C-alpha cells in the first residue's frame, strides 16, 4: 500500500478526482477484489460495482472521508475540505519553506545550521511515512529532505563517519526509484554517488553518477557532470574524466553560473583530476595562485579550491606559497566546521610540514 499511489496509472487516476476511476485503479494495483473492498468499507459488493461503473455516487462527507482514509489518500482528492486537509497543506508549505531555508544556510557556509533547520522536518515526514501515509507530495518532499540531509552531513562529518551521509542519500534514492520523476531520480543518484565517492566507495559512486548524467535534464546535468568528472579521476578513468570535463566546460560557456556549477568549481575539479590522473605538469601550468572570483561560490567550495591549489603548489615545489594557501584554508575550514577539508590538509603536509600538520590536528580536535 505504501507505494501504491506513486505509479503513473495511480497518479493519472488521482488527477481526475473521480471516485470510480480511483476505486478501479486501487483494485487493479493492489489486487483487491470487489468483495474484499466491499467488506472492508462495509458495503455490498454490488454497491462497489455500481460505484466503479458510475451508476451510483457518494455525496456523504463521512463516507468519502472513510473511503479516502482506507485507500490511503489525502481527503481533498475526493473533494473533502476539512481541518485534516488544511493541516496537510500547511505541512507541505512548512516543509518546502524549511527545505529552502536549510539549503540557503548551507550555501552560506553553515551546514551545521542547515542540519538543525532540516531535522524537525525529517522527523515529521518520517513519522507520517511510518503511519502508512505516503501521499505523492509527501514522498517527493521526503526524498529531497533525505537527500539534502545526507549532503549536509557529508559536509560536517569526518571521512571515517561518512557512511552516515551515504545512508541518508541512499534512503532518498530508495524513494525516487519508485516515483515517476526522472529528474528527481537523477538528483538523488547524483548526491548519493557523490557521498559514496567521498566515503571511499569510488566504483559504486561512478556507476550512480554515470546514471545521473545520462538521465538528467538540462537543469540537473551540469552538477552531475562536475561530480562525474571528479569520480572518474579518482578511479583513474582518465578518458572519462577528460570527456566529461569537456562537456562541462561547454555548458559553462553558455549557462549562467550557479553555486554548484561555475568556473571556480570547474577549475578545482580539473586541477584535482589532473593530479589524480598523473598529469601533474598540466595541473602546475593551470594553477593560479590568486583566488578566483567569489561570485556565487559557497564558502566550502572556496576552501576546497584553495586546498587543491595548495596541493598543486606543493607538487610544483613552491612549498612556502603552498603552506601560506593551506594555512588560510585551514582557518576557514575550522570556522565553517568542515572536518574532511582539515583532514585533506593534514594528509597533504604529513611528514613534510609538521607545524601545519599539528595545526590541522588541533583544529580537528576542536571540532570534535
């Protein structure tokens, strides 16, 4: 019953608001006989047949409410407006507003605040789902909320705890795989793939991200290409990395920049990818020691870009400049509570720049 109303046929029946069509679709999808449905609702089987063939109609509000509840549908689908329906609409409005505010907080470099903003909504929606109330709008909202929670956790958790982030993005994917919304599914595939990559499961990440890029709409594809290019480089798939990056640059030339897709992000992905695919000289030639324009770049992306620049500078033998860049990135990473980025810095300087390594260890300890 939980996923019954998420199919294409179910949504088409719901859209009509016609009780006969809804009853017929319910029985087709659930396998319930007319007699079983009649018994459950307290009607005669001939009455159910008459309803399905539109020879009889129900006008009683109490009967319509009872039928809606039994079928697992919001009451307003059958034309009933009551406090229950008003609460449902208010919940959806609250949910959309909460999700927007959480995304804004993360974009401002405050992922911990974003989690605190989003968690009460997650609890509310999960409780509704546990009660068997799986309206399509609720499932859509819950999928997006689960996915965003996984992304936010992926910002604030250290690498050894990233499995928690992948569990939440995976739970989002569990919903979207059952909804008839290809772009939402592409989004869930993308964020789940990216969290898998960060957690060290690169092969599974690459599979999810290739799928996301293949089915994404024009709006979703740029971000999918960015994350696919990164994953391809990390598994050493140099040609896929190059091909994906070329496609991403083509889009960047014609699309307005966004926080997830802009020249700064693409440069960082290219630099790190060149380093991972043994093209260090090209990375050194590309790197700029000046920070790129901060337009539409979230603080965490600025920090990631600076750390990658520091990595390339170290490879170029410019240790003093690299340490300067990494020190600034370390300070920002602590302010924005980004333990993974602090861990990246620690790995880069381990055994070579002990003072900076000690500073990174101290920052990590303070965040914990």
